[in-house]
C-alpha cells in the first residue's frame, strides 16, 4: 500500500511539472525561473568565469560541465567534481596511509609486513559553485566542495566559502598555501613538504596587471603539541587568529611568491592554572618557472617555529609545541623546515609527467633532547621522498596515470626505514 502511494505521488509530481513548466516559460516577467542547460549554451563570459576561478591544483576539480541558470542568467550554479579510483601496491617497505607519507613508514619495519595492496575511491569529489551578478556589489560567488575521506569513508566538507570582489569568507585553502607551485600527482598530497591547509578565514587578495599580487588574511589555523599529565600541560582554544600574508611577482606564466605567517599558540599551564601563548612564525618562498610551454620548474622552501603542522608530512603529529623539561607546565615552540623541487614536462596537450624530490626536517630543542621526556628511538628527525609519474588525458573528461614513490624516515637515534609505492589512477571529471 505504501509503495502504491509513493508511486502515485511521484506520478502526480511528474505530470504537474510537465504541465506547469511550459506555462511558466511563457511568462516573461518570471526572471528567477531555473533551468538545467548544457555548458556550451551558456554565455561565454559566464562560462569563462567558471574556468578562471577553477583551482590550479591538479588534485582539485575542473570547471563544472553542467550549469543551472536563471532566465536572465544573472544567477548560475555549476555542478561538478570527479570520480577517481586509485590502486596502489607498496613493496620493500610500506607507508601506512592511503597517501604516501614518510612519517608513516614504521620503524622498525615488521619483516612480515613489507608489502601491501589497496584500492580506494574515497578521494572522489563533488562541488557546486554559485555565481550571482548584482548591480551594487558585482559578482558574488559561493562554493561548496566535499570528498569521502571522513570517518569510515563518510562525506567530509573540504571547502565552503563566499567571495565578494577581492574578499573571501569561509573555509578554504590557507593564504599560506601557494597552489600554483603544486606539481601534478596521483597522490593527493603531491609532496610531503607541501604546505597545505584548509582553514576558516577572512581574506583579501588582489592581482594587478603588472604581474604583482598580494593577499592577507585572518585564519583559524589548527596546531598540536606534546601535552601530557606528566608535564602538567593541556591543549587550549586559541586566543588570537593567525595572520598569513603574501606578495607575488609574475610574468609570462611564471611567478615567485614570498609568504609569511604569525600566530599565537595557546595552551593550558596546569601547574599555574593559566593560559600562556607562545609565538609561532614562519616564512617561505615558492615558485613556478616556465622556461617554455614544455618545461616547467616548480617548488617551495619553508622554515618556521611552531609551524610543523603546516607541512603535509608532520600535519597532526603533535610537534608544533613541546614541553620545557626544566619547568612543569611550560611549553616551547619547535622549529621545522621543508622544501621540494621538481619539473613538469608537457609532451603534448594530453600527456605530461612530473619528477620531484622532497625533504622535511624537524628540529627538537636542545633542552628537550637532553631530557628524560625525549625518546630518540621514536622521534622523527627527517623524512624524504622521490616521485615520478606520467599522466594521460586520453579524452576531454577522463585521465589516467601511473606514479612511483620512494620514501624514507629517519629518527633521532639514527634508525631508519624506507618504502616504495606504485600508484595507478583513473579519473572522470564531470
């Protein structure tokens, strides 16, 4: 009976829409009516805006292939994303994560677990971008994107923001990240040294005609530390936002960007029951150098204090602030450095490859290394990796690729292990 009612309701809705929509179309005064339209029929300037605002990161979705538009096309919503399946095999050592991280190479390596195979489609993404043309404020753009890398492969929000003129409000890529220096990769992180964050922020950015650009923001950037009852320290909510800013110089597709960040790292001093704030600072230079359309050189170099969480390899590893062994309840900011460089080679319009090297160093303070709290056999000293791939966009909406990774982790006591991985990937953009 319930099934019959549901089919009846569905039939009624279908008949109602077929009967009503033709009548609504004939009403010229109804300019807010929405239609699904193929992207080739959209005004060129509007579709061009979708292309101009797509992310330069290879691992992010392209411009949408379907658009919902109002009758006068003052409001448009693009719907897109991609479905991606990746398979990988680790051999002669493993990294215990879907994306290849040197930090996640076990030391010592289990002799019975030196290889693994896995297939995942959880990195598939879906998004919607809404563009509104207003007389008073110009273009207002809203964007929402998610993937399926949440707990137990559930949906996870990646981006949710609004741009108005040169302002950005919401959660999106940090102003400390330079997406134009990212090398195409099957691995979603691209490099263990890439400084990648998605944060709630309020930012302003502007690109000028002479190739000069700049941006600055207030961001809620997460941080982690080695808190414990033994050291009488606990995590705490931040007192202040982080302040990243950059300036960029570019010409003929190349650019060099200088970026800095200042932030406060608040924690709970249980011994004195107060909430001190350590200073965190960092700076980096990133670049994309186009020698010719075939050959590009990309990379970045970062150094900072209290900012290990910025780098892919050390993100979430509790290493931004560490205990002061001589004073219970006190914490200190730890230093770290990261750099990578690589080449992109475009063999044709549809075939390209990348080759790169990355390294991340963590500098534990002298007082911490000389204390009983320091465990040299388990504390990360540095990680490094090498990556090479080839990617083929064999039709306009679909690409495939194969990629090789080698990585190594080294601890403070000199112990080390390495791992190898081969990825294969197929990706369908919609």
